[in-house]
C-alpha cells in the first residue's frame, strides 16, 4: 500500500491521520509539518493508541514538504504554526509541489481552501480529476444526522450540494426505509434544518477528519457508492472553475466523474443562485 502524505500536523491534519489509522485501510501515513518535533510527537501519540484502538499502521513524521511528492494522494491540511494552507500561501505550496513533479491527487481538507482549489485549477492548470475538497463532506453527515433525529433513525439518504457556505439540501429526493422523507417529516421541520446548515460551516477538525478518511481510502482503493465532496465544475450549472459539492465516483487515485443530483426545480434554482 502506498504512503498517504498529510501536509500539516495541526488539529485538522492530526485528526485525519488518526482517523485513517483507526480505519485501518491505509497502512502507511506520513505527517509533514514545519515543526518536525511536534509532528513526530503527534505521530507517536497516534501509534501508542493503536493497541487500545486495535490498529497497526506505519506512521512517520517529517518537516520536508517535498517529501510528499511521491505519494499518490496528498492531503493539504493545516500547519501547526500557521494554520490551514490557504490563500496565496497555500497556492505557493501547491505550485511547489507541481514544480517538484507531483502527479498526486490533492485533497483539500480545510474549510478555508475553497478558493485555493479553484485557483489551483484556473492558474496552475491542475486537472479537475486530481483535486477534491472534504470539509464540506462533514456537513453532509451532520445534516443526515439531524434529519434522522426527526424520525428516530441514525441517518437518512440525502444529497447536499453547492459551494460552501451556500449549500442546498435535496429534500425532494431524500429517503429513509424506502420512503420519501417529505412524506414523513413536516415541511417546517425540514426548513428548520436547512436554515441551520450555514451554522454548520466550517466544520470542526474532528468532523473533517472523519469525513476525509473515507474519501482518501476511496481514491486509493475505490468505493462502491458515490461520495459527496467538492470538485471543480467547469461548464455544468452555468459556472467555470468553481468548486461545488456533488456526489463523486472515486478510484484509481482520481475523481472519475461527478453526478448532478436529483433536485426539485426550486432546489436547483437555489443551487445555481448560490454558485453565481
């Protein structure tokens, strides 16, 4: 199994490393941070929890950001000193990786990296198939849980789409136990959840870690189902070089395709308006 590199040992990066280790499908993880001592300490903390949490992985630490170049998947998270890789500083990091010859798929994990994803495509020419954003994925899990509470179930099947923080819930096609959610939950309760969605942004580091790990795994080993995440849309929905959360088919260390979700006319109008 190849090594997954995580750039940043801050709260987001450490959470992703820990969640990947717990799930046990990725056997080799490299945690890279400007503070190598701190990164090594966090790696050791995770490894020492292995016997208790029943996992066994290879987890190393480094302060050399270009050590990530050979990884098939690079997670861009948050440096312990300077916070999330974002803005021009983040774009410079991505440019250094590109100039060093990386062919990896880049996973943008922080909530503040939407602009960075878009600029990496528009200015650096990185393929849409090689970029995915995962902070918004954590919002989907929260919305599914909130909807599930209305019926006393753990979760429901639904789609959340859009460019954060303007996210739209696809209530019209949401289901649970083979029935439409709109047939079982009053409209005013669904509206209340929709109105709470902006408060869920940005997600906390642990939520991002839990949302990011399955996507990293799917990139490497594939997945049987579509997973929601940010991807660059270049033509559909009336936008260009825009990061939009959509259901994705992942595998082969690439975004194979995105799927436009089933939405009511009102939901689709709201989605397009949020992208403009």
